[in-house]
C-alpha cells in the first residue's frame, strides 16, 4: 500500500492528468532521497518509482547519505519495470569515508545499477566547518592537494565508467576533483547542487567547472528561481542539470517539486527546450543512457 504521507502531494497529478505527465515526460531526476533511510523521508523508493513512472518520467537516481543504494535500485527496477533506476554510494563516515574498496564492491552488486559516487556530503570537511560543528569529518584534500585515497577512488570511477559527483566539497575542492577526474579520464562529473550551502560556487567558478568538462547541478529551491536562471544563462544549459534533491517530509514530492521548479524557471525566461535539455538529455549522458 502507498505511504499515505505523500498522497496529498500526489493530488496535482491526479487532477492535471495528461498535462502533468507531459511536463515530466522523459525527465531523469539524478538526486532523489527516499525511504528506507535513517533520516525521515516522505516516500519510499518503490512508491516514488511508481509515481514517477505514472507522471511520464524516464528515471531516478536514488541517493542515501549513509549507505549504498545499488541494491535498492535493483529491487525497485524489479518492482517497477520500465523506469531507469540507479543507485550510488556517498563517501561519508558510515561507509568508511574515502573508501575505494566500498566503491569497487558497489560495482559488483547484481544488475550493475550502482552508477554514482558522491564525494562526502554531511561528513565532508567543508560541511562540518560550514556548520560550525565539532565532530569527525572526511577530508579530501590537504595543502591544496587531493589525498591519495581520493585519487584512488577517482581511478575506480574511471575504471568502471561511473559518474563522479563532488558532494558537499568546497568550490576549490570541487575544481580540484574535476581536474583530477579529467586527468584520469573520468567521462562524467557533476558539481552537486553548486549554488546551495555549503558548496556556494560563484558563477565564475561554475563557468570554470563547465569549461573543464563538468555538469553543474541545480536543485529545487522555490526561493532561488531568479538566481538559478541567472546562473544557467551565464553557464549555458548545455552544461547544466536540473534535479529535485527532494524527499524531505515538509517538501513537495519529487515530481511536484520538479514541475514547480520548471514553471519557476520558465517565468524567469528559461525556455522549455532548455529545460528539456537539462532534465532529459544531460542526465542521460552522465548516466550513460542513449
């Protein structure tokens, strides 16, 4: 049975019918938080997949800050055939931090749907310092140089043709990661929610990241539509990806948030064609889909 906590948010889809599905046709959300999780979520992965498919979406990347979602992606694909569902691993303390062995093991999970490696997020040094917390963190660089284990993880990403995401790294760390990924012939890199705390890349830094070959991710934020549109115009939609970063109990469900996101950007002058590129073509490229 569907989790009733998300049913209110599903009403727009039921009311709008075909119009809603048309807005999301072919969309791939590369940043979807779901249950089961160790923090509260608004919907579980199977119910989200069913909802996404009913709204015409092409795919999802399931994200968990604290454990691999490769196995979950396998189960969801079995329960909801016809939807491209992927998982990944976030290199926080719970998986051993910067742990090449954990990344290698993720690639061995049945199905091969573990496709994404996020550098540390909530346990990132940049996150812990930005939050002014006094607790252990996962460093990725020292004295302006990436740590050896980070370079080794990037090598594993290159070996298995995975997608590397910069996580909650600082702008400077993010650029170091992109340069090293390029040096090791990693095919696809995404700067995780580049404008959101604690990342806060400047437009100049985002332009540099794009010039180095990375995609810049922007996520749903109803308070930042004008700033997001301005950044997209400065960088170019061919280097940008729009995703939800949703799943929090007090936020809209992923498809509803994406619809609101797209509508807000259109009001700011971003064309429907550019939105389709940033939500269909670009995510498919980074996930290795045709």
